[in-house]
């Protein structure tokens, strides 16, 4: 008997040809063929892209992200039931960071919930969990008078990120972006396209916008190049997944499958402030209540390497005696901070700021210290 | 891309000169991206053909360095500890280690500049 395996289909965004034309190094990410970095010849590379976002502006194709729309009389009740943050606090046009939880209090995914209308919500979800998330949302909202639509393929999503992002996008839209606060959305004409959704959101720990435009290749490419051209005076560069990862790591923004997963609960991940136990009952709540009473056995901490070495995803954390006590969820050189940093799960007794642990790097125990997080916080505007 | 003809190459993208100086190729540094860390053996260490003898790390990846031939390390480019980006700037000048080659005949199994160039193009084309 032979086992026939389905050939994995590698998906492409509408900007795939643009990335290749620009000479991007492409990688497979969660089933998507995505740019990891653009060439040094056009002023790019992970470090240059990262620095552009911290100091100027960078442009990302994030069309692999998914979108689920919930609309109808009981849309709020549905969103409240499946997510841990309190969506009843959202005004129309406002967004919040939240998560979908399994009944055991672990993560289906983390999401951004946007309230687009009186009874209309848009959940922006991760690329690798699109189908799983949609099925989860659909199956767990059947009892509500609410339509659930999978809109992931309806948009090309472009993120414009960095302190100059607002200046770049303002050149291309009639909407008054100065009136849009962080984690709010607006609509307006962008590059001649009417009624475009623009959210002041992102995954870089920087100011910025994410825009949702029609998904055809021609429009996508035109808008991409128009944004780059508008950003030229601010040093705008295209950015790949490499910089996206180092930027989010400096800002301690979780990545599904790393800091959060179906085996990690909200308390362990330290996402308490986005989990509203006092709101009406939601999936995962009972388990979280129990878990809180029992106390966590591991907790997510930020580490900075003290001795020479770079902690990488999956490396072991050792105590002074060399026993394994945890693991690195994400680790990398931090291009802006110029330090080697990591996020790791360790026992609570070793989670205090200043505590030292060892990271096992190629058989060597290399010293690291628990430091405050986020590692990077963007300066407040004067 | 033309590679210097004064040295031999491996399919793991290292180069070695006749006097035993070892580095990685321009193609290798380009694939790795921004190099941030180079870990090399101490002088006196014996390295074995085809086996890892050190590590190069870019922002996103960790790569082993493989010995093109066997030998004993006689010098280490200490400058790379504090300035690993030199490898990105000029990979064919930023050497990693110098070795006393154990058996010069092992050099015959390595690729010439033109064969390496062909190998890289084929690798990229597949």
C-alpha cells in the first residue's frame, strides 16, 4: 500500500511578481511564498529594513494575513463569545488586540478585532491559521444571529510602518489621518481607489497603518509602487518577513506557534491585560479561572544575552546547575537595540528582572539575564 | 559573477587558497544576509574534511562552516569577532581561518572557480 500525500500548494499574494521583480529573497512561510528581505543593492537587507521602520518608514506586503467579517444583529454577542478582550468597549471605528481561545484557555490564534459598524466586526488573523480560525469562528458562532464571512482573499493588505508612515500615506489619501488615533480605523480614497479601509495598526511596535485594497495584481502593484514613490523623500524601503520578525520581537509582540499556541495559556503568555475576565462568559474563561487559582508553572520573559552568543527559537534554557528549565520561543539579534535578545518560557521563580539563566547554544551554556519588556518602546510624540 | 581563480571552492560555499586560508564565498554571504556573528576554532584545533569547524550567523539564520580539507588551525581572523559585517562587504578578503593542510591531494577534489560558478547557477536555477 502506498500513501499518497497531497502536494502542498504554495500560495502567492497579488504582489508576488513585484517582490520577485525587486529581487527579494523569497521563502515559504506558513504555506505562502513571501519575501524575507530585499536586496542590499536597493538599500535593503533585514538590518536596513528594520532600521528604516524605526527611524523612517517601511512598506510590507501582509496580504497573507486573513480576515473574517462578522455582521448581524448578534455580531457583538458572537465576538464576545469567541474572543477574550471586551469588544463591547469598542466604538465604531475602533480596534483592539484580542485572542480566540480553546475551552482549555489556550490559543486558537491572536487577532485584531475592528468594529467597522453598529453590528459589524472584522477580525484580522494570522496567515498560518486562516482556515482553522475561520472554521473555529463559524462553528462557535452558529447560535448567534450573525453572518460569518471569510474575506481573506478579498484584499491585498499593505502595512506602512514607522514614524514617517503617516506622512507617506497622507500624501496618497483624502482622509485626515491626524484624526485617526492608534488602533482606530478610517475610510477614504487611496491612490484613486474609493472607500479604502485604513487601520492605524501594525506588527512592528511602531506607528503605522495597514490598508486593505482590491486584490487584483494590477491594482496591488500600482498602489505598492505609488506608496514607495511617495515614501522616497522619507527613505521608504520595502520590508520582508525577516524585518517584520525582528521588529515584532523588539516590541514583544507574540507570534503564533512561538509565544502563543494551542498548548500555552493566556496567563503563561502574560497577555492578562487583553483578557477581560469580568466581561460576560467566553470560550476559555472557566479554564482560565481554574488556571489562575492553580498558578502558572512557566512564564514568558525577555532575555538579553550577557555572554557572546545568539539565542534562537527552540534553544533550551538551563539553570545554574545545567538542568533544562525552559525554552526559547523567539531569539535573534535586535538590529535597533544592537543586543542579542530572546523571549523564553521559564519557571516563575526565575522570571524576576535581573535573574540569570543559561541558554544552551551548540552544547555551551551561555549566560543571559531577564530584562524588562518590551525590549523596545517607541518614543512618545511630543 | 566571476570568482577569484587563485583558490578552490566547495559545494558548501567555502573557499580555500593553496596556502590553506579559508573563507566563505560572496554567494554564501549573499544568501545568509546580514552577518552578525562568527564563531571560529582556536589555533591548534584539528579540522576534518567535510565536518563543521565553526559557525556563521546572520540575523535570521545559523550556518555551519565545513572544512574544505583536513588540517590544523594556525591562525584565526580575530577581527571578525567584532566586525562580522566584513564578510558581507568582501567575502573573498574576509578570511576565517588559516590551516596547515594535512594532505594537499585533498585539494584536488575541490571545485575550480568556473566549476563553482556553474554549480551556483545550477543551484539557483532548479
